């Protein structure tokens, strides 16, 4: 039998620019416990594939782990954005300069079901056109590159990529749309 924990009370720990941290008191089988929860608007990530099967990739320094990371384009859903697909269209254009003719929702990920409410909406974007115009946020610095899908997929399969959303999105894209990758 699965015990369903029930909310009792909440204490706000931190309210920042992109997330809030709360401490919830919940019922557990032997009384009460606490759950620290990160609240986040959510995010999007895009497997952006050119007509010649090149994957739009980004490399940027990630302060938290202290090194550059190779990942697919992604970004947060802004306050007031009600449809994640609009955030995906906006983020792809802002970060890479690409716009997509075709957009397919591949699924939704939770980076950690234990402590964050963040959901990441995964999209496959094809029929790309490069406008050559980006609009990076003032605190963003990244390199955009085109890489062979098979090369990046193999890197993911061998454990050479560290970004979970990138790894999951690549596997989702290839398994749901195998005809694109033959």
C-alpha cells in the first residue's frame, strides 16, 4: 500500500528571482515530517534539428558545477506564459537565432521528484531557419554550434554528457521519431 502524504502547513524559506523554497509539514505513517520544496515556473528544452540532421547545441559555463556544459537549447517559462510551446519558440530564437516550422511535444520531465516542482517540457523542432539574430539575457553567455545528431546521441549513450534534460530529450526524440534519424 502506498501512503499518500498530506499537506499540513508551510514555511517560506526563500523567494528568489527564479525559484522559491518552502518547508512543508506533511503527514507520514508515524506522524509528521517536513519536505523542503523548490517551486519553479517550469522550463522548456528543444531538440532542434536541421534538415541535414545537425543538432543545434549550446555550450555554456555552469557556475554550480564549475565548468562548461554541452546541452540542447533550453530556458525557463516566464511569469505569465501559459503555454510552454510559446516559451520554447521564444527561447530557441533568443538563444540560437533559429525559428522552427514544425514543433512536436515529446513529453515532460521532472528533474527531481523528491524536492522540486519544476517540470521541463521537451520539444522536437524541425524545419529550422536561422535568422542570425539572438537576444541573450544580460547574464547569459553561450556558444551555439551545429553537431551531428548521431555524434551527440552517442556521447549521451556513453555517459559523456552530464545534462539530464539533454540526455533524456535525445533519447525521447530518437525513440518517438526514428524516421528522422535513419
